[in-house]
């Protein structure tokens, strides 16, 4: 069982008088969060579990954490990132990201032209992006299967056919 933790969202601010907290969950992880009875908050370098007493949606998602019963106590969680264990995440989009995480360190080519080395893989709503340094700036390149023409694992190269204007700065 994996002990790797994945950031799935952020606790925002207390709402009301019962200690509920407005929470923002990344779209790819909403179902995983709703299916979980707990989540983790990183405190002083350790992942501390908190149990969910209740969830409800109004114009936004509200969470009630066990033993947090007042807005003053809930305020301690303002703007804290929340995590789930990787093993608890069943999201299809997360599985796609995990499959492309192995491309970190590979060099992206647009046809025969070198674009740069992949520094990080990021998940955005409905697409996976590679963060690459280009002319001293970080840019994001979509890792859509339609744009990838070949991946050579032996030389760590990703060949792509990028749309016109994507690299214009």
C-alpha cells in the first residue's frame, strides 16, 4: 500500500457558526474525496489525518471535520492544502497523469526542433501538461495523445506535432 500523498484541494475559510469549512477540491478528485471518510493536512512536515463528519454542497462544497465545532477552531485550517493517500485515488484522469509522470526528464521535440526538457507533469481540468523551460521562461505544453507522434524511451525523447503559435512568446 502506497504512503505517497497527493494534493487534492484546499480548505478555504470557515462558514457559519458550527465549524464548517468551505473547501475547494480539484475536479479530478471530487469523487475520491466524497468517497473518503478522512483526508490529510501537512503539519510540520507530517501528514495528519482528519475525519469527515459531513459534507454538503450549496453554491460551494462545505466540510464538517470531527471535533471542529466552532469557526474560531476551523480558522486554523484557512488555506491549508488537503491530501489523500495515492492508494485511495481511483480517478481515471489521475491514472493518466501517473502514466505520463515517467516522462519527467525527457526532452520534447516539435518535429526535429528541440523545445526543452520536461521538468514537471501537471494536471489541469481535462488535460495533462508538461512544464518546460524555453528561453528562460516556464511554459506548459499539452501532453495530448493527438499531439504526441512518438516516445523513445531509450533516448528519453518525446516527439510532438505542436499547433502553430503554441510556442510564441
